[in-house]
């Protein structure tokens, strides 16, 4: 098995080597919004170029001196002739005064690129370095959506290397602090590295069938590494318990794989189910990421279930050698899974569950309050570091030009209209609050007044095949509340013909609306699927509902903190340098919800499995809760710390969206593993009492039956557990209780989690 794993790892490493070049850079908008239809119409029917790439040209004197005009026109023609460029226009070729700066020393070249969004990003990455150097007296810098995406992809590649260099040693230190030995640490670390290499290989394979976002690399490798380490941690912990109970190493491996393995399988299924909810959302980027996440989670579980037992078979006898913490405790950490500190916490909570449960709920609700005024939109150049070319150039364009390309709204009349109707429509649009001016075939209108008549060339550019183009200039930042109100006002003005409205502000508003429409279905699929899986795992009706409600409360608290830091720009020093845009990326909340909620339920499974195991042994709910907290508190905290360290390294990213995701995931996991699993869940379970384990009678009747047991089917294990090979198709273990009615014995299946009654 180890040789096969090494061979698979080598193949994955070869595949991963070419993964970056094949990944896409698009899919961040739905693809079928009104703004995107406008973009397609303008590209087909008009000669006005779309601003995929914006070049800022600084001249030595003024834009109108002879040398600058000649050089600027020549550069414009050169840009238009480059491979991948559909058309280009500038102040010198189109004569549009809005392409000239207020001081007359700078001008813009607007280039429309060919192909899909990913094609346009690749074109920008190829041509911008050539255009920004060697232009003689002209100084050229670039911005625009395509170049912004290209710089973001390049930044994410650098961030990936930096994050993994930080995560690997940090996770190793955390595991050493838990296990105390380097040998024990190597087992989950090996699985984590296998999962990370496998994740890159999976993305490489997926990219041959569909477009996979380049940012998926950062997210899936960090998540795969953290989850695989967690799964390895679960199995190793149960192995050490088995050895401490007196089982031979081989039997301890089998027992650990059987018990912790079931938890790993259900955990992977729940995280994969959480990812599947992303497939119903309108942004293709999230769909691609969902497929990648499902495959990576599955790969992590398979690696844990296949490779960890093989590693334990080889390294098991040496697992506790060189324990650096032995002098701090009476015995090796492997001798007992119980944490005295967590037992004390569980005992205190069990004595006053209402007090501690209420305090936790109050704290989480207070943390969640800022999420009530969260605002969402699309990312722009401000998601990059402030030193990035696209960022600094966009800042200069916004400051120096009266009508920056990204602040324009486009209105297309899809049927022909006469000049008088178009002029009246443009005049009414120009009267709207917040509109600077409106340009149309009938001229330029400002505050309801015609201020400039168009040239013949300009008038022709605004008329297409049975369609008319108008551009509305407004200073509002796309995504802001003012921009959203302006879009609504423009759509409310009666038009002389069927019309469509486009532009970045419209695209952002339409994307938010499309996401809001799709979220209920995504949430329904995710929550329903999780309820069913938890019902199967726990055989209880209350526990799945409790897990979902508590998980939602915990996650909303993390969302509220994100809004406070990234939207409101409070305590930003916690995450390093970034530019607050006053809104969050629309893709972050659903992505964070699916991953963090899946991990939350993951730790819930681990806790519930141990509580249930002890409850079945003696029937005391409160004692079982304390037992579960004591035996999983340290393990859950360690597992959460590993995931937080793995995904939390995204905080060092220069791309704000990745920084938000890394911080949000790390915070959600740590809050869930400490406040929620350590205090809130035990408090709720103590208050619920025996209701935790109630299921309808009809559900339990299927598990009841009479089983004939022969003496040769009964064995006694070293742990004083009676094991019966029953005719129901699986082994039943009868824990040793005193005073059990001789006719009916409570039984539990071999994995310690499937309740039944043996009559």
C-alpha cells in the first residue's frame, strides 16, 4: 500500500507541474445577466470598444502637441493590430474629449479583447508587459478588468507558495505539540502532503473537461491539506487508545480504522455535500470550485483510510518514542485520550447548562450583529495590493479624468428610434440625480441641456444595426448604494424602444440579485442533505436539528466579524494591509458557508460519536456528555488548529478576497471548536437530556428482532465487552453494565455508533 501511495504521489506531482498554465481566470459573473447581454450587443453591433484593457498614456508636454499626437495615434494603431485585440480607440483616433485628462497631459487608449473572459485575461497578461515598456517619450501604464484579473492570478501564484511554506512547518509544530513525537506527527503530515499534491493533480485533470479558476488552487490545496491532516489525526488518536487498552498493534490499527474510519467517511460525505450546494449558484467559478472541492475531500478521505493504516502498521510500535512532553504528564499522551482540562470544563458546563449555554448564545449573537448590514458586490482593482499596476493606474484615471471607463453605464435601444425620441430620452436621463452627462447620437446632454452636438463620426459610432447606444457618465463607485439606486432610476425612465442597461455597476447589482435568488435552493439542498446524513449517523431526530442550528449560529458570528473587519475596516491590523471597499465579494459568503459549515458538522460528528458510545454503555446522558467533551476536546481543538493554520495562511495573501476567505475560515473553525463544541453543544445536550436520543417508534422497530445466539458466537474481548456474531448481518457489542434485565440487553454495533436492541 505504501509503495502504491508513493507511486500515485509521483504521478500526481508530474500532473501538478502543469496545472497553473491550464487554469482559467473567469466565471465570476453569472454569464446571462442583462449587463453581459449588453456587452455582447455592443461588441457585435457598434464600433465603440469595450474597456477590457485601459492604457494610461502620459505625454512629455501635452496630448495635443504634434509629437504626442503622432506617437499616440501610432501606439493606438499598434494596439489595435495585436493578436487577441478586437478593436482599440484613443483620444487621438476617436477625438473623444472624455479620453483626455483635465490637465491635458494624459490620455487613454481603450482596447476591447477577443474571446472568453479567460482568453481576455491571458491576452492582457501577454501584451501589457510589451506595451508598458519601450514607447519612447510616452509613458504607458495599464488597468482595466482583464489586466486586473491577470495581476490577481499572478499574485495568487506567489501567495500559494508563501502560504504553503508557512502552513507546513506551522502544522508540524501544532502536531508535535499534540503528539509529542516526530514519528506520530509524520503520519498526518504525510497524508496532508499527499492530499495537497493530489489536489493540484485533480485540478489539472478537471481543467481538461471544464474551466477551473486559478484561485481554486489556493483554496483546495489549503483545504485538502488541513482536512487530510485532521482525518489522519482522528485515526492515530483511536489507534493510541487501542494500544493503551492492551490491544496488539495490528488489532489496534483495525479497530482505529473501523471506529474513526466511519467518522472520516461521514465527515467527507458531509463536506462534499456542502460543496455540492455551490453547484446551484449562478457563478461558474463556484461550480468549478465545487467539483474540485468534492474530489479533493474524497481524495483526502481515501488517503486517510488507505495510507494511515499502512503507516501505522509500519510505524505503530515506534509511535511514542522520543516523547518530548513525557515529563509534563504521568504517561504518554497515547495512554489516554482524556483531557483533564476539558473534563473540568465539561463538568462545570454540565452543572449549569442554562447559564453557560445562554452566555455562549449571547456572545455569538453579538458577534453576528454586524452581518445585518453587510453589503455585497463584485471585486475590482482594489482587491489587489496598493502597489499593483492595475490599482495605481485606476486611481490616477479616477482622479484625472471626468469620465473614467469603469464609471460609465451603457444603455442600448434594441430597436431603431428616431433622432427626436433618442434626444428626448437622453435629455431625461441626464436629469437624473447623480448623472454627469449622457452621450448619444443626438449629442451630449448635461442636466437636461444639449451641451455639444456630435460629429458625424461620433454619431455613426453610437448607431448600430437597428440599435442605438447611449453612455451615461456618473461618478458613483460600482457596487455602492448610490450606484445601485442610479441603476434602478435609469431602468425606471421610459425608453422610446426596448432597452437594456449595462456597465460595471449594473453587472454588480445583477450578480448580487442572481446570487440572492439562488441561495435559498443551495441552502435547502445543503441543509436537507446534512440532516439526512446526521440522522443516519446519530439515529436521533433532535441532534441533527441541534447541529444545524448551532452551526448556523456559529457561522453567522464569523460572518459578522468579517463585516466588521473587511467592510467596516475596524481592527484591520489583524489581517495586514488591504483596501476596504465598503462591501464583500459576492462569492465569499456562500463559499465560506459551505466549507465552514461542513467542517463544523465534521467536529460535531466526532463529539457525538464519543458521547453516544458512552451513553449506550450506562444510559446517563450528563455523564456521557462530560465523557465526550473530555475525550474529544483536545482532539477537536488540535484538528481545528491544523485546519485554521492551513487555511489561515491565506491571510498573508495580497489578494483581499483570499485574505477574507482565509480569515473567515480560520475564525469559524476556531470558534466552532472551542466556544461551540466545548461549551454550547454540551450545554444544549445536558438541557435536552434523554430527548437527545429520541426517535419515533416506527423508526426503531426496524432495528428490533429476535436473534438466536449459540455459545460459539459469543467472545469476550480484553476490554470486557461481550461480542456476539449475530444473524442480523453484523457484529454486536454488549458493553458491561450492571443490573440489566436478562431478557433485553442494550447493544451497540462494532463501530460504537449504531444503537439497536438484541432481544
